C-alpha cells in the first residue's frame, strides 16, 4: 500500500519478458481502473518511483475510482 496525496493505492511489480517490467497500481479497495507503467528491467522500484508513476498517470487521465479497462503508460 502507498498513500499518494491522501489517497491509498495498492501496487505491485509485475515482471515481464526482458527488457521490461511493470508497476501495477489500483485504488486500495480494488474497485476501479488499474494502471500499468512499464519500466526497464533494471529499474529499482521504490515507493517514491511508484508515487511518481501514479501522479503521472493521473495527469494523463487515469481514473482510478472508475471501473474501466486497464490503462498502460
């Protein structure tokens, strides 16, 4: 779990085939749109990076409280 600007999200790192992996995030109750941010396989995923990915996705139109298809950035 991570709190970003007063909103709680759950997140995980999903490994893909090299050279990529993804940060996957959704609203803490799991009742909304899921966000996937692709990062390099060698990226060190920290809470600060997760918060940055969430904020960037929100600016790009991610609607975590609405039920909708997953978005990938």
